[in-house]
C-alpha cells in the first residue's frame, strides 16, 4: 500500500488525459462536447463490471434477508456518494435508516466541508466497523476511486475479520491496487478531463454503480412490484400523489377509491394492492405479507391458489 501512496501518479485515476491538454483554451461549447464524449466511457465501464455488480447484489440481498445491513464507507467524494445513496433508501423503499448506512471519514461534517486528510487513517476505518458492530450478515462496500484510501482498506480488513461480506469499488485496475475482498468491482473510466479530479467520471460511474447495487438489492428483497415503488414512504403530498398513481395504475381504481384504499392500508401501497387483489382486510393482509417476507407477488399468488 505504501508504494502506491508514494507513486500515485501511476494510478489510472491520476494520469493525464491526452484529450484535454488544451482544456483552458476550449470554448464553453467545446468543453461540454468534451465532457459528453468522455462520459460515454462511464456506461462502458458499468457494462464491463456487470457480473461483479450482479454478484454483489446477490450477496448483499442474501445477508439482508438474514437480518444484515448494508454499509457504504469512503472518504471525500466517494464517501459522500455512499451517504447519498444510503439516505435515498428510506424514502424510496420505506427501509429503516439502519438498513443501509453511509459512513464517511470525518463524519457528518465531511459532507459539506473538505476533510480528505482523514482518509489516511486506516485505524479510523477499522474502528468504524467496530462501532457499528458489523457482523457476518452485513455487507460492507468500500468506495475509493483511486483504490488506495487507507481509511477504506482499514474498514474492509476489519469487516472481513468480523465475517462480513466485503465489496470493493475502485476506478483503477486490480494490478495497480489489489484488494482482498469477496467482490472486486473495477470501474475503469480512464484519466479525468481535469487531471486527478475523481469527482468527474469516477464520481459519475460510482453513482451509477451504487444506484444499481441498492435498487437491485431492494428488488431482490421484494420491495418492488413490476417496476413500481410499492414500498414508497408516503410522507408528503408529492409522495402521496405518486402512491395514488401507482395504485390507480395497478388496480384500475378511480382517484377517490384509490385514496380510500391507501388510507385503509395505513398508507402502505404494497398492502393496499394486496387488499384490493385478494379482498383481505388490513390485518390479514399484513400477516400474509409477513409470511412471504414482504414479497407482494408471491403473497398474491399464494392467495389465488
């Protein structure tokens, strides 16, 4: 690890992009065109890592089904992206805040204030795993664009020793920085337009990968019906309107009837659909969903047999 820290210039994410050597001489339109051309590499990088992403989804979902949790851990931009993805899960899938958690070097203050100096403390990453009592059913995703962040490696090593599933996301090839993990995801987007600024392509590809991991996991957990957010949290007018549109689309009910059904279900879209499809009351519907681990499709199918 220390060799890589001394020779960061050799890392893919630190190299100079030959396509942007005249960056400061480009017109605004030329800048946009260059960004657009370089960003095409993001989609290619995701496609190249599809098997590793799929394996990660399966492993994370398996652990969560047994009562585990998903942790993202990183520093700087990588840490912020993990925290963002974790924060989006409760409103989207009505998950408890502790199910998917983002941990960033420096804590909450690092979300709005640079604290990249803390990324060099591997012991802090290891301590975070102890503080969160990470165990065998948990999954820990270490995010580090350049692959060398000691804070992340410390966390991964600690999580592995505690029996957790370990997943590594980096934007450098494995031969540049190795990681002893269960799933090694490499998202190779090449040198940045602004040399070394990994909030650009590396940040974009990381955001896409985290979208895939969290959404794919929630699909595996039965929190999606078709392509609808049937576990959406109805906490404001916009989300209530979304819930009603989902109900109307899937049940064929008018607005008023869907409104009554949503209220009768305790504002739980999934339960409302089950009640409509089976004729069950709220309590019986809840019991049926519980028997099928919250999977709406299998719950409906079991009642129709």
